[in-house]
C-alpha cells in the first residue's frame, strides 16, 4: 500500500494531463453519441471509473514483483490469445473479443501492456552495455508468438504495435550499429512476404493510403471524409456538436478510429494543437519517470509503457490525417473502448508506481 512518504512522490502534473485527456474523450464522445444515436460517453465514463480503480491497484504494490512473475504473465498472455481463437466473438470478419456477459474483453489490448512488462523484464536481467543479434533471439521469439496470434485474428494494427513497442525497447537497451543495420535491411527484405500474408482488405488499406482518390466512395471514403472534417474545422472549429461531417454521418467510426477527426472539426486547429500538446506533456512526464527510475527494470518498464501510449497516439493521429494507412489503432483515453481504456490506465498506474517508489531504492 501507499504510505504518506510515497504519496509525496506523486506527480500531479502527470495526473492533471491524464484527466484532461479523459475529459476530452468524454466531451468528444458526447458529440459522437448524438451522431451515432448511442450513449457512448456514459459507457466510457464507466470504463474511466473502472480503469481508475485498476490504476490505484497498479500503484499499490512493489512493481519489481512483476519481473519475478514475467514467465507466468507470458503464459497468461498466450492463453488469452488462444482462447479468443476458439471462444472469440466475431465482428465484421474479425475474431478479437471474448464475451464476459457484462463486458467484451479484447485480449490484444492487455497483451500490449503485458508484452511491454515481459520484454522489460528480459532486458533488465541482461545487464549488457550493448545488445547484438544473438542477444535478441530469445526476446524476438517471445514476441513472435503473440504477434502471430494477434495477426491471425486478424488485427494487423495491434500486431504491428507490439512489434513497434518491442523495437522501442530494443533501441532503449542500446543496440550495436551493425546489428541495427542488419535488422533494418531484413525488415525491408521481408516486406514482400508480409504483403503476401496480408488479407485482401489490409492490402486495400495500404493501396488507399497511397491513393485515396482511387476509390473515393468505397475504401477511400473513411480517409477522405476524415481529412475533410479536420480541414473544415479551420482555426477555431465549428463548435461543440456542430461538426457537419460527424453529425450528418459522412464520417464513420467517430467514436473509435476517427475520434480525433471529430475533435478537430468541432474545436479547430487550436483545439487539436492543445490536445496534442497535453499528450506530449503527459509523455514527457512519463519519460521523466523512466529516466529517474532507481532500478533497471523500473526504467525499462516505464519506457515500454510510454512507448505503448506514444505510438498509439502518433499512429492514430497520422492515420486520420491520411499520413498512415487506417489500421484500427485507438487514440489513448479518447477513443471509445473498455479494454483500451482499462489497459492504458493500468499502464499509468504502473508508471506512477515506478515514480513513487524511487525514493525507496538505491540507484
């Protein structure tokens, strides 16, 4: 439990920025709910409350125990991802959810956080100045299994996100330059194979990203309408619940993938910049936690969770602006979704756990 000494270490800017982002999410979903005809904002508020309870729980124990149980966490992750293959709920051709009655769990969401913990544990134990290719064989195999299971669902976006989190931790661990160049070259050479393994609709998304006007009323509709929504907001926006692209149902998935689009349309360039600035302030506080952690595992853990949040934010915003293909990555704490919100808030709790306990450990 947290005592008075530990409570003094709490970073209140961290929590203020986080709650600001959640407030944006609630306001945004209020507007999206009007367009969709479903009370997304109140359901999301429930997930915020549940997630905050989990966040407090994630702050209330010695986070170093996670490293000791990393094998158990990995087995649990694989079991969850296998279960969704046999018991999963299929929606729009994707089998990604396990119905728990009151809640549809998307195992790939907690898998991102669990893999950040597991890989952080590996690098924390291997105390080397720089890592080479041989040192990466074991963690790469560990990441490959959940990657393939998530890719099979199919959920290319989350599968790639796990790889990006892993890659971020590899760079944080310091990789030999020769090894880095070999890996980079291998990734480029593997692209034709990845392209062959992709589903037809996934290939279509990449093709539309390169040329949205090739199918403006079909696969390119999402991106085109999203860019119209963002651009039409101009400097100060059209006003709360006055975004025509969303309210007239031109813009699809306004509560999930394209949440940033409706926010930009209604609050304009100023509102978009404020939200992005708050995200980066939050991420800077996260990086400060990673930099000042008193133990190796805490530093890797904090950086891994920061990478998870950062890449989701960046990919989602670039996605709705047409700078990346649409891959279904949610905007952290803004897009609707219980699994995503709870996972992110647990990650936030672990970050604060690392911070408040730094006064207890020797450097």
